[in-house]
C-alpha cells in the first residue's frame, strides 16, 4: 500500500528516520555514560520501545498506569511512572509491584509519601520512589533549595516499605528556548541543579543512588552529564515541527507525519480545507516564540518535502484550514490531493490515533497499535 492510498487522516511513521533517531540517542547515552530510560508516552507502542533499547525490553518511563500495565505484559520489568501519583491509585501501584513489576513512582509532597507508605505497608510490598525536583519548568517538583525536598526524602528513607530510588527532574523550560546555545544553557542548569540537590541530600545523610534528567531538547545538545546516572528523553523518536524550530533537530529528522486529504478548495480566497483537524493533529499552538506564523504544523507533499506558500492557519475538530500565499498556490492542489503534515507536537498528534502506519519511504510495510487510556 502506498501512503497516498491510506484512509485519511492517517498517522505515518517513517521507519528509516525513526531508526536513525533511536540509534542516535542510544549512542549518545552510551557516550555520556548514562542509562537510557526513554519516556514512551510519545508513541505508547511496544515495537518502538523495544527498538529504543536495540531490541530488548529495557528500562522505560511511562505517563499512565495503562502504559505501565501494557508494557509490563509485553515483558518490560523496570518502569518509572513519571506523573504525580493520585492517592486513589496507590493500590494499583502496589498490585503492579506484587505482580513482579519493578515500578518507580514520583513524589514531591509529604502527603503523597504518607498515602503511598500506608498502601505499601497494608499490602506488604516495597515501592521505589523518586523525589521530583523542579529545575525551572515550574510544573511539578520540590524547590531545589527549599526545605520540602530533604523532608520528603528523609520521610521516604525512614519508611520500611518505600525505597528512595533517587532524584528526578524534567527541564520543561527547554521548550522556551530559541536555539541550540540557549538549550545548552538549560541542559547545564538542569544537571547543575540536580547535582546540587543530590549533594545537599547526601550531606544530610540520605542515600541518593540515582540522578535522572532529560528532555529531548536538552538531551539533543548536552555534552557533559557528569554526576547524572540516567536520561529520559521521549519526543526524540518522532521529533516534530516544534523541535525543529527551536533547533533541537533538523526538519529532515522528523519521523511522524499525518497524511490528510484536501476536502475543500477555494483558490480565489487562497484557502484549502483538509480532513485533518484538532482530532488528528492536536491543537498545540507550536513554537510561536520563534515563529509567530508557525501555524499548526508544516505542510508537505507526500514525498515529505515542505510545500512553499502554504500555512496550516487554524483547526477545528475535523477541519484543517490551509491558507495559500499567493492565493493561486491553492489552485494546484485540487480536492482529493493528499498532503503530509509534520505536527507541532508529535506526542499529542500520535495520541489521536489508534494505529500507526509504518512506512519505508512512501510504502506502508507494517502497522503498530499504541496503548490508549489511563
Ligand atoms: C517527567 C518527564 N520525563 C521525561 C519527559 C520527556 O521529555 P521530552 O518530551 O522532551 O522528550 C517528559 C515529557 O513531558 C516528562 O514529563
């Protein structure tokens, strides 16, 4: 099957680009002397997760307990659930642990430790716990210099059922960068903040076995991870228009596209309508700090080459509105034309689909099914 014959909108994974992205990060981790624990939330797909480790079920990071269950059934034994744990889901964590999964969870508040400790104690299981540190992303995690971190870590260390795996951070603010030199500065800060936290805890007598960092931007530029033990990039498998715009990859490395069909053509108004809307691409506004006119993704031909003069200007649920400049460009793309869109955020776009068509060039060679739900 040719990608132009797929029922649209269709998610397409370019096998060669995927393979190069996976090999690149594996080599990088080896060169930097750190364990690779990729975040599989980008694809949620067993086939890709195995290839991230060169064909084996190595350590992974997940964003949902549904992923934890599915990857455990596929033979993955060492999993970090990297979203703050809701107290009501501690029992699920305990039962995954009892079933033999080596599951690590994140905490950044004493109440979360209390809930987890009570469940682990009642169920008689040991749970691995990471102290989440906020290195500048301002989403979750303890203040690296405040009193909560050492308090939480000491509370975990005192529990007979919880085991402190280490400290973990995600430099979400790397996505505010405009180029590789800015990303490199965030990467150094991410590492330095974590080494300072580890040092502070160790001086307080707390054993900190692991220091875990990593976003795709920071891991694509970092050249020194002394003191760090593992990295957790996720998006690097597919990459996307956002990563290309901030300089963490080249456009030609993006491995995930959405094939769409032109279903409306208004050349006199310089407008086309695609059958891929927010439910195929997500509504991520993209790297507007770098390019205010970036639109909702890069419009390409089926060969993957960007088409000049076309901007995916807006999305509604099932419509993608493309504006052409000059208007006449739209006349060359009649109804029925297939296009390929590189989304702003491949993790969110991929999550819109229940299957990925795997392509060798423009030929579909396989189909992979991702995990869905929570
Ligand atoms: C805790 C955590 N670790 C790792 C990642 C992976 O980062 P990226 O998507 O930049 O590769 C994320 C992404 O949100 C995350 O939340």
